[in-house]
C-alpha cells in the first residue's frame, strides 16, 4: 500500500507540474487543505482512529510532499526562458522545502506511533532485586525552601539500600548552602561544597561520581526542585535485572502548571515530550536520559568515561554514547516525580535555548564518529532519531524563518513586477515558484500542527483547546530555536544558564529586548502584505498569499503575546 501511494504520487507529479506551470496552482492548495482537514476531523472519532492504518496516513503525507516537490521541479525546468542561475536557485529552494517537510513527516510519525500504542502500554516492572543506589543532587544557588522539600522527599523513599550525595558547586553565598549542609546532616545525607568547579552540571556530576562509594551499583540523578514519589527507586531499579539495560528514565510532571499562562501553555509541550516522543522512541530503543528522575548503571557510566563536561545537555549526550556501546534504555511512562517549570517567558526562552543548542552541539560533535560510523552499535532508527532530535528539529524552526524570507522576497518581487509589467502571466511565472513553495510549506505546517494538537490532547488527556494553545506557544520560541542551532553550527561557545527555581521578575523592556527579532518580522511582513494589496492586481493566488502573510504575522506575534502575559502576571503578583 505504501509503494502504491508513492508511485501514484510520482505519476500525479508530472501532471501537476504542467498544471502549476500554466498558473493554476491555487486549486491544488485548496485540495490539499480540504483533504487534510477531512482527515483531521475524521481522526477526531477515536473509534475510527484505532482502525486507521498509521502507514496509510503517513504515506499520504509523504506522497503529497513528494508530489509537490517533483511537480515544482518539473515546472521550473519546463520554463526554458529561465536563466541557469535562476533555475538552480529555484530548484534549491524547492529541495530545501522538501527537507523541511520531511521533518514534519518525522514528527507526525512519532505522534501516530504513540497514539497507536496508547492502548498497549507496557506494564510497570515488578519489584525485583534492590541494588545499592546513590542519588546525586547537584545544586547551585538554590533556594533553601525548594531544597528542603526535595531532600525530605528523598528521605521518604521506600527503598532499602540507597544513599544521597548533595553536591553544591560554585555557590558563593554561605546563607544559601550552609542551611542545606545542616539539613543534610539531619537527614543523614552526604553534603559537599566546592568552589571554582568547571564543566557545568556535568563537572559536578563527575565529581559526585568520584565521591560515590564503590558499593554503589546504580547512580540516580534528581534535580534540586523535584519532589519524588516514595516508589521511585523500586520501580526504576527493577529493569536493571537485565544486564543490557544501561539507563532508566521515568516520566515527570510539573508542580506549577497553573502558576501562570506561560507555565500552563508550555506544560503542554513538556508533557508532549514524555507522553508522545518518548513513548514512540521507546519502541526503537532510542530514548534519551532527561537529566533527572532516572537511574544509570554505574559500570556503564564509567565505561563511557562519565559525563561530557563540554556539553550543556550532558544528559542526552550521555544516553547517545551509552546506546552506541550497545546498552539499552528503558522508559517508564509514569510520573514518579514533579519539578518546577520557569514561571515567566524570558526564563522559558533561555531554557529552550540551552536545550536546542545542547542538542545541536552534541549531534555535530558526534556526527561522524557515532551517527555515521557503521562500526558503532547503533541501528538506523536510533541514528535517525538522534539526528532528528538533536539537529533537524531545530532546523525546522530555522526553516520557518527561511520560508519567511522567501515569502518576503516573492511578495516584494510580485509588487515590483506589477509596476513594470502589464502581463499577469509574466507576473505569475517570474515569482510564482517561490511563492507557491512557501504557501505549500506553511499549509502543511498548519495541518501538521492540527494533527499534533489532536494527538497531544489524546495522549495527555487535555482538551483540544489546551493542546492548540500549547502548539501556539511553541511557535513563540521559533527564533530562539533558530538562533541556538545557528550558534551551534558556527561553533559558538555557550554558557550554562541555570534554570531559576524561584520566581523571578523582569521589566517589559527586558522582554522587548529579547523579542526584538520577532517584532521586526511582524512589522516587515505587515508592510509586505499591505504593499501587495495596494500594488498587485487581484487574483485568487494573491488572496492565498495574503492569508499566508497574516498567518506569519500571527506566528511571530505569539512572542509578543507571551511577553505581555508574563509582565501582566508579574504585575499582578507584585
């Protein structure tokens, strides 16, 4: 069936290329919109969704992508009046569009895989052997009130053989770490305070590993703001009865979901990772270690030389090296702990920057040695998952900016051509390729977002409205993602920004400084839309293009809206 759909798409591409060349592409866009909206509405019926073959839906998306690409390339090459350089530029634009659409296909595959497995959740492991566990809690400038709750929860763990090492690194204010030292003495935990420690969080974890008793079999990581459930260790230690298991990651929730509109909306994206992405990747043994609420086999950790101190996402980087050594990762889809999300938009953007920069950083670092080395023990699916998760997902955000620039170029080109040419056909042929490819990409993005929101609502058991709000919130960090991956590609150094565990407050001008690129794009796209309405003769194609401009204005305005929400919340809190 998959082959049939793809072959049909190739055959259709020949006819669509001619159709597009003659200036009648807008009905194709309407057709795509109608088909995908129909699929989205039908998929809303859960009973039918269970019978809907995942491969058919995926094949339809792939076929549409392939058909569009081939059709556009044929349209370009059939226009023999184009110069060679113009043909190469337009062809490169179409190919780039196809690669970006492939990222959407990958995300859709993950979503549909998780939804398909929704009613087939593996049972939680039965309690088994209880190897000795040492829990590492790295801290730096943490509020005492937050740590008090975290450490007392660790003291209540229902597990017979464990100890806790709290390592405070580079906290210069004794008023912060001295009370923690006293609390550790009260609870029977080991406390160490060190200064001038290098290597970010990884440096602290490596030192904690050296301070760990030789009797410890497993290393647990718990962040400073996480409240663990009493049965965390019993559940997470059980899979290690299999010697092939290198690490276990559990799901986690948020303590402050309802604290602000920012936490409420971004919690949807946070939960999507644990409810959808990790569930899908579990089937391919390509999960990541998330840096907290998980256990690692000590011998495996030492076998790969510990934590990478050059990485600011040392957790995901470590899991890649463990999988490359042939170890297996286990994901327990159950919340055994709850942490705090950044309560304001500015800190949220900084956290996303660290995640995306770190993912791109370790992917580029290991690109040849691990991801493309046939002698490394990674399957093709594992390589694709880590390549997509570490680099291409962030490139998709860059792709949206790429398409925005294409929109601006084509829009201004249409406006200028309208003033120097009286031929609507010539006007269409000169700039339609870039314009249509841009439209198709954003159309697929909208439809893809609707499907992702639907899957999110089903898997996280939230309303569709909440899921859509979360998707829109993720659009507000598109510039952050693009900036992060660009810096990683340019091998720019990055500082490790500690995620605040306490409420922090910022002024409106600080937010405006942070989102100045989004504000500029809103102004420029608005100007291009108005210019086209005033200068370009009306045709159905123009109407679709204007709607696309309004969509882009809305996307980049989400950053402005989130900033306003944060400042309002902080004003009310004050």
